[in-house]
């Protein structure tokens, strides 16, 4: 059962790596500041699990001696590798294929493990056992996510949420049960860390980051959500009218200008 879930969760992100990478927010620098503060030193090895296109991996480029991005989706990982190649192939960074519950890494070999926008796609307890094995004593695990939609305009946000709800519903209707993805509740991340009994300290930290955005990017943030993409891949063509209406509404709200939008973040962490 759980293996079917893992396969479906990986497949959910097939086919739109470029769209994801071009529009999703890059991980904010506050993540590095927070985690190095709790680690109390510059990390030697950082492992970014469920790294997607590397938006959360390149954050550590100048902050750690070794950086490993782990991503099971070939499409997502290919985008990350292409960015690595365009960055002159830094030899202390690599991207590998893997799953969170069976990392191909020695025990006590990492200082920091992160999951950016990804921990809710992983079976939590088997994943946490593996993370605790790989972390050195005093090492830090952090799962962090941004709230959707980003703060901008209540009418746009209302339509954003409506579109995502429609996409999720149609994806459930169209996908065979054995191929449906499964999310674990983000609100239970901290509880899962504590329940594992593997971390001596755990807490939640809330912060935010402002980013400049235009209408195209804001609309594409909605279109990069997995449920909507899954519904479209499964033939939910009737959603195109909703998508076009949303795009027009967003364009009108931005008025041809770039605007500042706010991403709120919730980080749940544990120290082994």
C-alpha cells in the first residue's frame, strides 16, 4: 500500500519541472540563518530531500562544504542538474535519485537535512527514522513550507483557492484509486517529529519573505500546483475556462506592473 502511495506521489510531479522552477519561490536566506544558529557552526554536509528542481538546494551553495540534493522525480531532478551545469558544475554539490526512507548515505554523515515543500509527500515515521540515522549528533532536520496562496489581494486569493480546490477534486475523480497521490497533513509535522522519539528538541518557527512578482508568475504559481496539473494531464479540459478566467483576473489586478507579494513560511525542526 505505502509503496503504491510513494510511486503515485513521485508521478504527481512528472512533466512540469520547468514551470515549477520558473515560478515557485526560491528558499529564503532565513532558512540558512535559522538552521546554522541551531547547529551552532557552519555545516559540513547538507542533504536536501525532495529537492525538486533545486530551489532549496542552491541556497546552501556558499554555506556548506558538501550539498546533496535527493529527488525521486526524473523530470524535477533534470531541471536541477541543468542549473548545476549552468553554474559551472560546483564539485561540492550533487543531485541524486532517491527516496526519503532509504537514503544512500552513511550513518552520522550529515549536519543538516531539509525538506522544502516536500515532507508532506513522505511517509513521516520511516522518513524520520532514516533522517535520524543519517544526521550526526546535534544535527538538525527541518521541514519548511510556504502558505498558499501568497498574500496579495483577497479577491485574487479567493479565486486562486477555488481553482486549486477544483483541480484537486477533478484529479481525485479522474485518477484510479491505486494511482492517487497522498498528502500527510502539514499541520502535524511537528507532532510527527515529537512522536518519533528520535529528536531531543523540536519546535515550529514562523517567518516571511517578500518577493517581486508579475501577473504571469502569480498565475503560474497556481498552475504549478500538483493537483491542477494532475487533473489537466488526466483530461480535465473543462478547467481551461476557469484557468483563463483566473489569468485574466490576475492580469487586471497587476495592471501590467510588478508587485511585491508576501510568502509566509512555517518551519518545523528537530535536533537529534
